[in-house]
C-alpha cells in the first residue's frame, strides 16, 4: 500500500536482574563494610517498668523506626538498645530515640 509508513518493531528495554540479596534502597543486604544501625530508646518515667512491659509498650515505635530506616525489625538487622531513667516529675516523662546509621 502506497503512502503508509513502514511498521517499526518495538524493542523492549533490556531487563537487568538485580542481585538476589538486593534491598529496596539499591544496596545489598549483609554487604561487607556496612554497619548495622543501632537504635537507642530511653524511657524517662516516674515509675520504671519491668523490661518486657517497657519493650512491649514500644512496639509501635520500633515498627515505625524500622520501616523508616527501610529494614525489618528483627534483632539481626538492627541493634536495639533499651534503657529507663527515673524522673521526679510527671511532666518530665517521655521517650528519647537516638539512631546511629
């Protein structure tokens, strides 16, 4: 047929397989030279809690932190350090988080 353009074959972009242990950030999980993040959580309370109740009360915070870092919250991927400090005033109660990556 005269006047019609010749069809052009479409090429699909070449797919490159990512390494099996690649994480969402483009790095590789467990790569040498990569330090595990350490998260320090300090609770300031008038009355200290036993350790399992303190940690259990921080579960939502822990989940949020690990999601923001981009890692699962398993003990093997993030170092979690918990401590409590006794304060005298109710208004001084709170939680301090320090993240070292």
